[in-house]
C-alpha cells in the first residue's frame, strides 16, 4: 500500500511531467497517483473538495492526513529519497514565500507550461520543447566557461 496518494491534473503539462518524474524516482512504490481528470474520478469519494482539488496538488497520507501544495510536494520527494531537492521549500522562514509562489504557479499552470517548455500531454508523458531547454543549457554552459579562475 502506498504511503502517499497524489491527486494531480493530467491536463497540465507541467503537472503531468512532474508526476512522471516522481514515478521514475519512486522505486519502492511508496507513492500512488490519481489523475483528477479521469472520467470516473469523483472528488467526494476520496474525501476531497472539488473546488480545492482544482487549485493545488493534494496528497493523502496513509494515516489519513491531507497535504496540499508545498507540504505535499516535499512529502512526495521525501518518500522517493530526493528530499534535498525540496527540503528548503518547507523551511519555516521560506515556507510563506514558497507557498505563495506555489499558489501563483498553480493558478497559472496552463499558461506557464508552454512558457517553461512543456507542450501537450499524451497520456502520462508531456512533450518538451527542446529549443527552450537547449537555450538554457547553452546559456549555463557559456556562463560557466566565461568564469575566470
């Protein structure tokens, strides 16, 4: 049985890609994934508010606790052994800012996805626009090689 069930939006390219990444990291099966866009998904059957589930990532722990937003992300990465990527998000001094940033990103996720290089989703995998990431990679490579010792 999974220790955390994640309720995610598969129509959001950014969200679906992040869930695919978590699936790859979850080698011990500690996470379960529920697509809130499935035709048979009914939020009330999972004890979830239909309006709230549209606004943020939700996760239900095996002890019944409900995690929303940043705490949910941190818990998911912790269970996959990748906590160092997100540990700082939940720090008491950073949490108000990271929570506000998360709410903004979640509210604008459909508009932000293409800007970040994510395109349409086919099933669980979303296509990336390689030009965007290639530009970032080349910029970082150039920045790194231009440093003087």
